[in-house]
């Protein structure tokens, strides 16, 4: 009955993604599972590593490898377009995730006609979800600017994870722009009070304040600013510990600086127990240069932890523009970050208020089912106008 209600019975949906080690891949897996549950015939196309990490076939989707690199590479990109052109020929709707995957999908579908569900023939409709802003400059920014124009002109619909991405697509003439829903997958029951003590014992913090950041160790996440601020926190008594959970290309550089400057920061690597780590924290910090709808921010809200975050991308809309559920600071401003975290540590009442507001805000977060419902409605319009 659900498939009939949603109009997805037998609809062939192709999901395309590039290299992903985190949020995008988890979101695509969640979408694939939800669409399969509503009767769609789902295929996922992307690098082999994404199937290894996220197991799309495990939720009932078909997977085929396509080499969609994380950087523009003319030869491999041309091969990817040619391969996608064959794979997408039988799709009723194509949904690409990410700017590069979106541009290559648009190029692949430009001359592909789909077998109709009713009458007539036409181009395969392409939906593109933009998950990240372009924060690079120079030649890289010019290349990605060209990809943005390809997506804006060729996609049937563009979904943006933040208001700035949506406005960018409108300014480039995209025919249809909507707000994407990218909910954090449920991790199960929240950890109990004992988790706080166990994590704090593991880290050896005792009664010292624990500041937690969960992020990929990459340029976008603003970790140099976090280290700058930690130098100020080191002057506090007792000295807080800054625990950073995550992996990424900046790990060696960050570790070298932490050791050279004697900063009170510990890199924990990838952690499977993020909810427990958040439960143990006194304040969570999101120092990113840009974010859309970060999954970790949703987890922080669900955990009811006091939060200090940068006022970028989709963050204000998630926590309240006036800092309802977080203290917001400018990106790349270590002095403002240091001061805001200090306010939370020095004012227990403020910490309690922020934590309670975060938990309340979490009750209004979209669910995975909400995201699938949004997409099924959009797909129905595109394949059955």
C-alpha cells in the first residue's frame, strides 16, 4: 500500500555519488533504503570504496562501480560520463549527490532518453543535491564555478543543504531550487549517565573541563582556528582538554603543531562511540569554515549538549539565528571562539540553558522518513508530469 500511495512502485531511481567517507555516503544509503521500502527499483553508481564503506546492496539497491574522483580529472571524467551514459539509459529519474557527481550526471543524461512510464519520450530528469560550498580559490574555484553552471542549466531540480547554496543556484538560473533534507541517521538509544564517567576515565580528564569536536580533519572544518583558541584555553585553571574525534588529511600537520606548541588537544581518531563522547563533554565545538546540515550538529542537539559553533552556511537555521541553541561566532576568529567557550565553562546556568534548548531544537529535526517523503514527491512530479 505504501508503494502505491507514494507512486514509486517500479520506478527506476539511479543515485550517483562521488568519493565519500562520511555524511554524503550515509545520506545516500539512507535514501536508498527508504526508496526501496517504498517500492522503487534503486541503483547506486559511484566509486567502489563507497560500496565498501556504506553497503548499498545491503539495503536492497543494485550497485555498479563508476570512477568519480574527488578532483577534476579530464580523462577519467570523460570515461565516467561514458560509463554513466550507458548505466543511466534505463533510469526513470537520476539523483546525483555533490557538485561534481551532479555535473557529470547532467552531462551523461544530456542525450539519454528514458523509456516512459506513460506516453512519449523525453530526457531523463536529473536531480542534484548540493552538499558542500566551494571554499577553494584560484583555478580550483574557476573549475567548480563552471560545474555549478552545468548543474544550474542542466538539472531538472537542485536541492541545497543551506540557504547560501540555494541562492547561488537561483542566481545562476536553475529552473527549480528547493531545500534539501539531510537528517542524521538514528544511532539507537542515547547513552546513559554511566557513559560520561567511562569516557572521562578513559581520557583521564578527571574534573577538568572536556571540550569535544567531532570532524573530518580537513580544511573545511576550521581546525587550525580550534588550535589557536586552545592556546587561550590552556591558560585557564583547571586546564581543559580538547578532544578531537575524526580522521583526515590534516592529521599529521595538526599533530605536529599540537606537540610543538604543547597545546591541550588530543586527536582521538575515528570513534564509534560519538554519542558517549558527546555525553561526556562539557561543551561541544563546531569551528567549521562552512557547513550545510552537518550530521554531527544534529547529534549534538539530540544529545542536549551546550554548543559553540560558527555562523556559517546552514548552521544558524539549525540552532536559531540568535543563538537559541548555541553560541554562534564568526568563522576563522579564534579570539571569539575562545571567549564563547569560556562563557559556557564559566556560567553553569548558561550551559544548562543551551543544553535544554538544544534538546528542544532536536525535536523538530527532520527524520530519514521525512527526507524520503520529500524525494518521492519530487520524483513523482518529474517522471509523471
